[in-house]
C-alpha cells in the first residue's frame, strides 16, 4: 500500500495509538505554494463581495456619481442643498488641506453617501418587485398589463452581468401564511383520504386549533420571520435532517446516474481523470462566482443560490443528539477509496490544477497497487451508513485527539469523496432492465462501507468507465481509522444495520419512451400535472386506495428557500380517477382530468410562492414543542404517513444538451429510497420532448409493495391518460374541419 499512498503524497503507518500520517516533501512544498493560491482566492473573493454588495449598481458607478457631483459644483450650483458645506464643517482640522481640497473631500464624502443611498433604494425596489408573484397565476399567453409593467421594471432594476450571488440581497423573505388559509388547504388535502367520520373529527380539531393555540404559535412564528431571513430553513435542516438518529444511507441520501447509452471511455482511470478535472473546473467557476445565477427555466426570475456555498469542502459531523454541518473555505485534495484502502489525492501542484492526464496517472497507480488494506480499514465507512448515535460515540472515543483526530481531519476536509469500484455497472444489452436496477442500488448504497455517506457528495467510478453520484441532503461528513482492534466490533454493528436496510430496498429504473412532454403539451396540459395524476392512478390500481402524496416543490424565489410540499392527491384527482376507473363517459372524464390538472398547477404555484401547507405547520409544531404544549391537531397532522413520495429531477443547464442531434447522450436522472415502509419513492426526469425516466423504490419486507409491478402500472396509466386526451384532440380537430366553410374558387381565396 505504501507505493500508491506515496504516489499521492499520503502514507498510513499503523501504531498502537492509531494511524500516523507521514507527509512527503512534495506535500510540504504544496503547503507553501497553496498559501500563494489561497491569497489569490481571497483577493478574488473580496472583489466579488464588493461587486455583489453594490449590485444592481457597479463599483464604477461610484466614480460616475463623484464626477457628476464635482462637475455640478463647478457650475456654481449645490446639488447637496447645503449638505456638502455641513460635511466640510465637521471635517477634522488640518492645516495641510486648503479650503478647495476640503470642499472636494466633502463632495466625495457626499457623493459616496448618495451612491450608497441609491444602491439601497435600488435593492429595496428590486426586492419589492421580486415579491410580486401574480405572473405565475396568469394563463399562458394572456399576460396582464400589470405583469408587462412589472417585467419592464425588473429588467431596469436588475442591472447587467450579475454574479452567482448578486441577487441574494434582493430576494424577498419567505412570507408566513395566515393560519386560517393553511388549515383550509390542509382540510382540502385530506378529504379524499378520510371517511366522513374521520374527516369530521379532524375538522373539529383543526377549528379548535385555529381559534386557540394556532394564533399564539403564529405570533411567535411572525416574530421569527421578522428576525430571520427565512423562518423555515434552519429548523428544517436541524429537525428533519440533522436530528434524525437513523441511518442517512437510503433514508436521506440520493443518487445521480451517468449517460444511459454512451460511455465516453471504458478506461476507468481515464474517465476518473476527466471527471475529477471537470468537477474542479466547476468548483473554480463557483468560487469565482462566474456561474450564471439560477433562474426559473424560460424566465429571467432569479432563484436563491445559497445552497451552492456548501457544495464542496463540506462534512456532516455526527453527534449523540444532533449532527452538525461543517464547511471549510477550500481543499486541494480529494479522499479516494479503493479495495478497502483510503488515499489522499492532491489535485494541485505548485498552485496549478492538475490536468486530466496527470490525475489519470495518479488514479492508475492506486488501481495497480496490490497491497491489502490495513486491519480494520476496509469497512470503516460502515460507521457513516449505520445509526448516528453509535457513530457519534465511536468518534468521540477513538477520533477525538492526537494522531487519530488528524487522520480524521484529512477525510473531513477533503473537497469531496471518490470511490473506485472493481465492478462494472450501467445499462447492458443482455438485460437492460435488471442492469439499470443494479446500477441504481449500487449508487444508492454500494456495499454499505465503500461510500462515505457523511460527505456532501461522492463520485463513484466503475471499472467499465461508468460513473455516478451519491449525495446527502443536509451536506455531510467523514471519518478514518483508530485503535483498529477496539472499534472493529462497532464497525460490524453499524455494517449489519446498514446491510439489512440496503438488502431490503427494491429498485426499478426505466425509461418511458412511448411519448414525452411534447405530446403532453399538444393536449394542452402541464407535463408535471399529467405525470402526477398518472402516479395517482397507478397507485389506485396497485393498492385500491388513495394515499397522502408528497411532491417536492422549491421555494427558492425567496432568500434561503429550500423546498415545500405539494399534496398531489386532491379531491379533483380522486374524483377523476374514480370516474375513469368506473367507466364514465370519455367527455366527463376529460373534464374531470383537466380540473384535476388545473388544481395541481394551482397547488404547485401556491407552494412556490410561500403559501404551502406543510412547512408552515411544521414550524408551528416546532414552536409548540419549545413551549411544551401538546396540540392534538398537529399530532394528527404529523402522524400521517407519506406512502407515495415523489420528486421531479429537473435537468439543469438544459441549453447544454442537444437531444435531437445527439439522442444517445441521455442522462437517466437519479432517485432516492421510500419514505414509508409500506410506500413508494418515485423520482422522474422529463428528458427532451420524447422521454421520461422513472426511478421507483420500495421495500421487499412489505408484501403490499413491488417496484416492478408499480412501474408497469405507471406505464399503463401514462398510456391510458394520453389516449383519453388524444381522442379529445382528434374530435376537436374534426369539429373544426366540419365547421370551417370550404372556399369555392381562387377568387374567394
């Protein structure tokens, strides 16, 4: 093992105290040179902070204001209305400055104050403009005068060439919806799921909560909203992610797949070199804020970019009660795992980023190294896959000081984690369905010890050149070895917990190619609403019932916004499905289908604009716990299981993909595990105009769920729904042709 470790300037020496790290001379040289690189980055960061701070103005506009004020003064007029004179009176007495110089200094001070006031006014105006969301509720192609004026004003106040974080200070805060509105929408969402008596009971609890405890909790929540930039995000991260004591593998993390049909190179080291180099280039652009601000697709409306700050160099630290997320400014290496060994791979030399070929050479030396792992080293990653409390206790006992702590720091401070697999994955011609399912399971949990699930993300590189991504939702952590002989039993315990969870996951991944969003739009329906109602229909056929359905929506129109829940199972969708399954007339079904689609779009828009249900109720619940008050209504709300958890994985930077000329370069998206033990997790990606990729997960231990059978139900539901709406379109076309008068001759034309 020493040869390969030396190749990457990192060695392990096993001692009774743990692992001793020996840095080579090249590593010490890197420390010196990285200091120079670090200072350059600080200068860039300072420059970007100034540019972002004055946006939507520019730093050069200060000089324009100063020159304008001085020019006005030389025309013997006073644009400050006496303020420059007052500033001059309060300047410190100095015999070296003439009266004229004092006047110029006073004018510069006034100009700077005026410039800052203008910037503040522009930011405030832009913030107020971005608080308007009426455009989202208007019909396509029917834009109101108000929205047209709003668009013009937003363009005026948005400035030019914004950096990644330029809009952060101008994004509005997430509003707190009225308790009355939230309860009304909640009752609507649970009506199709409850009997008359159950609904009457929950309605009574809701009304009691609204007139009593709800108003008290709402007061505290509004107070927090005035103080914090987002009243949800910090509590959501802490209580939903960081305080969870169960395994984050499967339950929290998710995965992303490589190209479905194309492998750029079958050489593992070469693919690794190109992949890692591309990720480093992205990180450099991210650090320089050269990436364009995220926007709602097809619009100029900016989205919050706060989550980009913790993408790299981030680790989740386990704790007995709650985990914490730690982020470092920069890291010049990655942690690499191969055949049970851990390596530190330097990515810079003399302040220069390594080329893909240089990275490939280092990776190949790791792959060629025949040495076995040290005792206890191979399965240490199982700590991050199992329950959090045993991992926190082991970390405190074995990794809290000395050599062991320094060893752990080497992994925790890595830019990200890399796993070099000895197996092949991807879609294979002999059995494409089963191979995709295996590929998904491998990316989600691997062997349960060959991923570092606490890191923000891990790049997985397979023997045949395929790659993939495993990421943790809260942005994560990592450990390494100490006292091997004492902690191996605890490693085995964590591994057994993780293996039971991994073996229970049933995955099915498929590409639906019968049609895509192109045909759905031709029948004048929202693709997302169409798919969500198809999922409802598939679940109803699969289980003979409706269930509480979770669809993730973003709230990044607001500062530090993350997600909100769209409750996709509605009165309208259930009425349509019952009518469709009971054989009602096609015209009736089409009308109900369109009503269900419109209701889903309304709910999605409400969630995006801060008028959702679940985050508001969640925060009210947190406050009730802080106050030590039990609420029967909130207890009822959070006891309901999400048996169908869904999420659309949007294709980022869509303009980079040309599916028409390069149809083989299709990415199949990614997926996640089921939320409920007796439910399904469904992730889908709308790819181009003619394909939808689905990732379906469930648990083998539940006799009521089967991912493959549910996948078949999804296929059938999609086809049935399009057939229903296509017949409608054909009939409409025929009617138009029958009612159109035919011209008799050329003169009439």
